[in-house]
C-alpha cells in the first residue's frame, strides 16, 4: 500500500514568506495541517522566531525552506534554521558545511537535488542524472531525505516525480507549484512522503474559501 503524501503548508508566495505570515497562521492553525513552514526571506529573523514558537506551541512540526545556491548563502540559511529552532531544514544545494550546521543540533536536512536556478526556482538536468545525484548523496553523505522541485522541472515533471520517489529509500517532499486537484492526484500516485503548497492557497487555487478551509479540503482529498 502506498504512502499518503502529507501536506506541508508554506506561508509563502513567489518563494518568499508573506509579510502577514503570523496572522495567516493564527487564522488557520486549527486546520488539519500538522506540518507548517516558510522561507528564509520575506520577514525579519525576530518574526521568524516568534512564528516558529507559535507553530510549536500549536503542536506543529516546522520547516524552513531555503532557496539558495552558493555555499555562503546556504550556510547562512542553515544557521537561521538553527537560530529559529526549526525541526527540519529543506532546500539549499547540498554542502558538507550546511550538513555540519544541522548535524550539530540534530536537525533534519532535506536538500534540493539537480541543477536549480532562479527564484522562483527552475529545475534543470536529466531524470537519470538527478536520481544518480540523490542516491550518491544518500550513500556517501548520509542524507536522510530530499526536497524535489518536481513541478519546476524543465522536462517531464510527472515522470521525474514518479521515478525519483520510486528510486529513493529516504523521504521525498515534492515542493513547488502543486496548484490543482489534478496535480494532487499525481502527487498521491507517487507515494511521496510529503508535498508543499504555499502560493496556491494564497491565490485560492483550491476554491474561493478561507486559507484554513482550502487546507482541510486538500488534506481530506488526499486521504480519500
């Protein structure tokens, strides 16, 4: 039996944390979503810390997704994740120096994989190459999960998502541009561990309803 992918609600739009993230969370914290996160840019670190504490106080598991490509920026993002007390760091290109930061505090680290450029991100490369890179990181670096920008892939996203998840022995989060019920069906078919939705909720892609109601509708749909 395949895993039912878990929703990670991202308080982000266009790869940045929304300025009213705290207010949005307060209005939607009683929804069915257990996993919540946001990006490393958009609000000050002081507000990030406050928001993480609110999330944890509400019993949520927290994720910081860092969209960065240079080692310096990636390490900076990892240090922000530690300073704010997140449970998991997602994103960044893989660097030993980033893993050292997360390992020091026992934080989970699920990096991007593939050739990624821009913001919002675009994923380049071949399916075979992306899978090979990921397997190498698992075997040689002990990576315990991945943040795959499947729907940002320049090639066949459905094929990439399916084959990547099938090839991995570690959790995979399908991140970015999950914005239709058709894509929810595709995500569900992969059996991925999780997927993120951020901008699509702000754009009311899952109905002209409240943020919380859209979350619950997506979770109910995935659990059918």
